[in-house]
C-alpha cells in the first residue's frame, strides 16, 4: 500500500532538511559540543523542528525518547515519563536524545512544577535534551531558556516549499505545471507537512490540476460517516482513503469518535490495532493544538491521520462491516 508522503519523505539526514540551514548547523554543533545541556528549537508549526531532530538522530545512530508536554501536567508526571529513561543507556544505539515536544503547551496552574522538573531532568541526565515550541518567550520559561541554546526555525519560504514539492512530484511521477505547484506552496503558509499532505490529496491520478489547487478548501458534503468509513477501513488505496471525508456533513471531531469506536471491530491483528490507535492519538494531539492555539490549518493533519493513516495501518483487507 502507498505510504503517506509526510512519512515517506521525512528527511533521513540533516542535509535533507530544506530551508533551515542556520538552524540545522546549530543543532549539529549543539550535539557535538554540548556547551549547554538543552536546546530549544522554536518557530512556526511545520517548519521542520521535530523532523530535524529525527534526521540528526538517524544520521548519528542515536535513540530518541520523545514525550509531548501535554502528556504531563506536574513534576510527578514529568518524572514518571522522563525521569528513569533519562538515566538509562540505550541498548541498541550509540546514545540517546531526549525530545520534549511542544513545551509551550504547558500553561496555567495545572502545569505547575512541570518546568522545574524538566530543568531537574536536564541537569541530571547525561543525554542531550531538545525541546520544541512555537513560542517560548513567556516569562515562565525564563529559567529553562537560561539553561538552553535557543535555535530559531524560520517560517519556510515559498521557494523552499516549491523545491520540496517539486522533488516529491519528480520521484512520484506526478505531472504538474509550475504555476499550480507554486500556488500550492504559497497556500501552505509555510507549513511543510500541510503542503505535502495537500499535494498527496490533490494527486490521486498523479497529476496536479490548477482547478484542484484553486478549490482546495471547497467540499461538497453528501455522504454519511459510515459510507466514508467503509472506504477508509476497506481500501488499500491510499488515494481513496485520503479523500474519504471530503463529502460528509460532519466535523472531524465526530469522525474521530466513529473511527475510534470502530477500530476494534474492523482490525484484529495487534500490529494493525497499534498502528491505527497511534494515528488516532496523533489526530487527537493536533485537535488539542487547534483548541489551544486556534490553528485551524491543523485540520489537514487530522484528516490525513484519520483517513490515510488508518487505512495504511492494516497489512490486508478485513471482511467485517463498519458498525
């Protein structure tokens, strides 16, 4: 089955991270010299922060321990998730990077203690710690900033975005005209993941059409959720899955509930179940980001996870019907 482009074209080395030369150089220097115990990568969503960390780890054969700041709300939560692992050597690689994603998700009194505990982990671990954030200049992060190397990821410019999309088109054999591809790059607002996902959604027949780019956000709502779910759960064609929710008259919150409820009826193999629930958790994560930051552009991620992600989780078709 065809892979999601956002997964297939993740950079494997730092040199493959486009449009962020200065930031990439600073990350490599941070790991090499370790003048500070922590680095904070900050910048717009979809600018390549997390991808760069994984590319670096792959390049240097380092294990990544990744946690999301929303997974803990206090010192005890941080310690239970990060504490012990931060002290254990990696069994299968040369070392470890502790990646704390979205630290700016820590907000309000419920999160009290999370930042001091993170600082304690940073001070005690022998491994480099890398945090990511969109905005980390609130005063509550001041103690953490003092311990950290600040590395800025700038908003991806449309020229770099165009190059990324063009490279995918060439490798996938997708026909395109430059004006349409440039328009798609501009519409992304600097969000690489969103642009790549849009490209895959718009090219089920390996051709990018100008009218499809222009009408990207226009949807005719005619089908029911069960009809859409049949496509997702039964197909092995990623293009069919990615377009499954285009014609339904329900929001993606409702879709997520339907998907979550039907996974155990549709998928039976432990591996398939684990993969499917992973994509549901990713969709839920981006849903929380929308609620917190009002970044409605994240809906494209949720759609991709709940359609192509769920469809690609299975090795082969199942015969049961959606409930």
